[in-house]
C-alpha cells in the first residue's frame, strides 16, 4: 500500500464504526449533521467549536443516502463478524436539527438493530422534534445546568433559546416517551460542580425520572482547553447527591476501551471514527495491528491534512481535521 497517496473520501462519511460505547455496547454511529452545526457551543465538546449555530431544522443529507450508508456499514460489520448492539445518531452537531430524523429512524427499524439518539435536548419544546425521537429505542438528553447563568457559560446556547423552555420540553418528552430515556450531566471544574447547583440538578432529574442518569467528565480534548474535570472528591459528591434522589446513577469517567474495528478501507475507518470520536493513541495502534497496517497510514493522513494529533491529560489523541473546526490539545 502506497500511503503517500491516501486521499479524503469523495462521499460523506455518514456511518462509522462499530465503536465501543460506554452506554450502548458496540455501536455503529450515524454522522448525519455536517460539522459543526449545533444549537449549543458547549465548552467541553470533543468535536470543537460550533461554527454554525442554528435552531431551524432542515435536511442536510438525502435520506436515501443516510439509510444506504448505514445499511452498507452494518453489512460490512456483520460480514467481518462484528457485534452491533445499536445504530446511534451521534453526529458532528445536534441530531434533531435534521428535519428527516424521524423518517430515517422508521426506515432503519427493519434492520433489526436498536436505534439510539444522543441529543442535547434543546429542541424538545417542539412537538415535531418530540415526534421524531418517539421512534427511537434509546434517547439521551443533556442536563448540565439549572441556572441560566451556568447554562450560558457551559452550553453557550443559541441566542433564541431559553433555559426554562428547554427544561419544560424535556419534561414533556419524558412524560410521553415509551423508550429508554437517559440523561447526561457533564461536570466541568468551577462551572457547574458546586453542591448547591448539583442539588438542583438532582431535583430536576427526579422529576424527569430517566431510566439512567449519567455523570460525565471531559475525557477527550475539549473545545475550550480550560474545560477540565473536577477533582475526584467533587465527582464523588455529585454522584452521592444524584444517588440520593435517583435509583440508577452511573459515572462516565473511565476509558471505553480499544475495541474499534476496521470493516474495509482503513483510511476511511480512521477518518470516519475520529470525526466524532477522537481516538487514543493505543486504540489507533491496536486498530492498525488488527488490520495489518503500520503507523505510516496515520502519518500520511496527518501529512495530507486529514487527521490531527493532539494531547489531553497527558495522552495522545488523533482527531479528524474538520474545516472550520479547531481541536485543542
């Protein structure tokens, strides 16, 4: 293989994986939103800065193309003997901005794999968004803040959004949703990790009654270098505060493992996975070893401007180089 001639794929890399998920086992990701189109600009986002802030829904890719790419990736994974537990909408932005999300979910159901959507929850005040997510088997929503000042500092929402309306939308969705609802609260040192605020978060989650409430900390390079995890004692305090009000609380503070898989073109796999899931150096090395390739593949992608190397918390990561998006180490 002549690694000096690796080029960026000509088609959008919509489906990727399977990748290991700390919540969903082995998941094929669906990246159906162009980078970085979102209603939030979270300081801890692993994809980088939000370059396209929006709340208006629209079509980004043809629904036929999304479905076909997921079917192709699932077929490749199954042919390679890979286990796939979920098809997960986890794009380079907010998944509910795609006006065709509900229709695509319905078209993927015959594949016989559970469908998950990881959303920031900011648009659930809209009936059409709640309807779109109703067909998913598992939905995760973000609950980082209960106070407007904290919310604007950590999630940096679109100027048209109001926290009270966002929270009301979450409650309305939770009341009607028949799938498995999860919440994720990302803790950032000195922003949303004080006991009084976390007590308010716990009280709201008690109203929401998710099947599971996750507490997370930044484990990959964030949009803002100052977005750091709180100390272990603070994380434990947060867990205890939520556990006092909720039965099922889990921490997402560990590494999810290196069970990435190659199902075809190695360069495509690296670029599609790292577009939404920066890979630790040891995970990249294991993927290369299983594919019978060497680090020269990665070096060629870096030299070609398709992949970037960065460090976080003393570890080396590789991330997709995305136009208009900065990745900090």
